[in-house]
């Protein structure tokens, strides 16, 4: 079996269509089908189920696909790394991150990158949770990832900044305007919770911290995205602890915590960073820290 055949399989699964995959690969649909059938013969069974609308992986395909995907993505990443190491000033740089960092950290850094490296196109992969981000990075989806420090990551991890955690409340809230607030003062408040909350030693960070000061947080609403959680807290649904950089442009009060809480922002990857990936990481180091780097 060839890498090209695996690339064809990955394209069909990603596009959920032989027609769209053929267009993306710039080959005829008959040539694509021929290569998929040849791969299935080598594997020893059907990998794809042709349906009225689209395709899906068979049980054999689901077992085979993660390995094919990793091989294809690793080959692409190796090619990009080799070109970058050779001094190429063109191509693509694939970035993976959670939605909160995509809107809170990356815009200004990406704008500067585009000005300084117009030949290197950025491809952004966004995920709702850190768990999804880590899973897809393990599968080789991007050259580097931006997010909270990953637990148990086997590859390089570089701290590029720190984010300041603040309490979000509406302007009319009794806590608005305070110089700081202690967590114990929030025992009787309802909370906005988000699936992006960090997990420390197997437990949600907020649950653990609240337990330390003697209470269990009462959840008013739970969201999938941090941007939604911020807007809920701004409207007075409940209080929220989140990174200060997520509040840019929003009409709400941000109250510092006592003691201050900060969290590392890291870049992590499967391979040592070279070329464009290393340059982008350095740019993040100079500009990712919402508190000034």
C-alpha cells in the first residue's frame, strides 16, 4: 500500500464524498475510486461504505483510518519542515488551538505574521476543548498547537505567555469595581461553567479550588464555548472565572482575584520546532502574553 492511496482515503473521509475528494486532490473520480479499491484489496476488506448520500468508514476502516491519517499528516508535516529548514519562504504552517485562544491570542500575532511572511499561508484548526486539541495533535493535524500546558505530552512544550484569570460580572453587580475578590466570597453565587475549564489531576480546576475554601459551585448554565460563557456572565446569568484577554471589546466588569491566578500559555508539537514553526513560536512569545508577554 502506498502513501498516496492512504492520502486518497483520508481525503474521501474528510470530504465525506468521492466527488469532493477528487476535486480537492485534482484527480478524476474514476482514478480515485481505483486507488481506494486497490487499497482495500491490499488491506483485505472494505474500508468505506458507499451510501446514498456520502460515505462512511466500515468497522475495518475505523480501525485502519487513524494509522493512515497519522502517516499522511506526518508526511505532510515532514515535507513542510524540510522546506522550512532549507530556507523556503513559501508554503503552509498549520496551527491548532482552542477557540478561546483563536479569538483572544492569535488575531494580532497572525496579522503580524502575514505582514512579515506573506508567502507562508496559515491554516488554523480550532477545537472546542483541550481534550479535542490534544487528540488531534496526537494524530498529526498541525505543525504546532497553542493552548494550556498539556499533561503528559511527549513532545516539545514551550511557554510563550501567561494569561490572567479574572472574575466576570455585569457592571451593576455588587462586585463590579472591587479591587479584588476572594473565591470564598462567591459561595452563594450561581456560576457559568464552560467545557474549556482546565482539568488538574483529573478534576475540574474550579471544583477543586472551591472545595479548598469550603463550598461546591452551583451551576446556572454550562456552555461549550468560552465566548458564550463570557456573554452569559456579562448578562448576569452567573459569575465566571476566565482569562482577561477573552473580554476584549465586551461591556462587562473584570475583577481581579485574591490571590492573583495566572495560567501558562504554551506551544506544543510532536517534533522539534524548526523554520516557520519556530519563527511563529517566537512571534507568539513576544506577543501572546495578554499581560504584555
